[in-house]
């Protein structure tokens, strides 16, 4: 009939356990579904364990009741806070960590930044043409400057503009421009108009 004598009384014709549905003896005597790793409650059906709930901070992400709730959601980068929430697959992320069930960006792919500090949405800021985050988060191109390839470029228009205290003068219409890199170095040049 499939029933088992799991209480060790060994009485004749003793059969008090149905291993197909008994969570404490699922499939065989002593196979307790609720005693699996980090399981709070479980059930047994067709001699197979099924997790009903896990202890706080853990999850049964592979849906295999026999190994319990083996995923720690507080520090698992591939299942951070919930099953399948992979921190490393967030937008433009090169590497990330999971701490306290929250994703934290370690590094972004080239040209992007995590300027809002929110690991949940990855590195969504493009740094190469962003006047508020030029080349790096928080670098602002002020005074009419524009961000070009991650460098702030300053433009001044005029007919008689001087560069480096008068050593070069623009004759006629032209464009004087300076770029300031993130390390403070300045670069400049002149464009002439016909």
C-alpha cells in the first residue's frame, strides 16, 4: 500500500505513515521537508518536498524542495533581495555587489556612470555628452560650456579675442575655445571663419 511504520514500534501490521503526503516522512521515514535548510514551512506531495515559506532573508530560488531555501537574498549578487534580481545585469554595469538585499554598483562600463547612486537601476547616465555629468558624475560644464567626449569645452565668440595674454589675436570673426579636463588641465585652440 506504500504506508510506512516510521515510529519504530515495529508492531505487527503497523502502518501509521503515508510517505506520499507526510511532510515529516516524505518519500521515506525521517525525510522531514520542514527540516531542510532555512525552511520555515513545507509540504509533501507525491513523496516530494515542496517549500511553502523560507526563513527571513532566504529563498528557494531553484524550486527544489529537497535542498530547502539555500539562497541568502541579503548578499547573493545573482538573487539580491529576490530570486533572479541579478545586480550584474543592470543597465551598463561592469561589476556589482549585493549587501543588505540591495544592489551596489562597483564599476560601470566605459562612458557611463551611476550618478544617482542607485544600484537598482545600474549606470544609466551617459557621461560623454552630459553637461551636468561631463566625463564623471557631478562635473558640470558651466558658463555656456558644452560636454564633448567627456570634456567641457568653453566657447567665446568675437572679432578681437586674445589668447594667452595677447600673444595671439583673432583677425576677423573666429571662435576661441578652451577645454578643461577633469584633472584641471586646460586645453585650447582657435577656429577661423572665412
